């Protein structure tokens, strides 16, 4: 097993308008990804697994903060503001901007599993 730590890469969190960033590094055979502005970190056997876990944790944390907004301290309210902006960016990106039909060239085809 390789115990050497890799360099930390800083990447912008998608849809965050650079308000949130993610740090990505490897420790041994695991990949760690974290959002230092929120103090959250997740790990996985691959980069994809770690990033998916982080995405899920961020959404869960957002829902919890939103549900208990009246009880939050200033730090948690700051986290809620950051995540509200982030979730709003995701929702905006997923919302169809016009009523025009989608061109076939803009569709993504999912391959069928082989039997």
C-alpha cells in the first residue's frame, strides 16, 4: 500500500460562483475531498466516490440547516447562506430556461447495459 500523501488540489465547487471551494487529495489508497469553508470532509476509494459522497453530505447538511433555521447560531447561519446560494445555482442550472424544444444535439444518450 502506498502511504505517500499527494499534493492538495483546490477546485471550485460547481455552481458556487467561487464562494465555496473544494480541496482534493489522496492519503494512501483513499481520496479525500473537503470544503474548508464549511469544515466538511468526505473520502472514497476513488475521486468519483469521494465527490459523490461530498455532494450528498452538502445537500443533507443544507436540509438540516434549513429545517432548524430558527435555532442556528451565526456560524451555522453563514453556512446556510453559502449553501442556499449553492443549491440555488444547482436549481437554476437544472431548470429549463425556455419553452423551446430541446435540439437532438443537446440530448445525452445513456448506453444500454449489455446482456
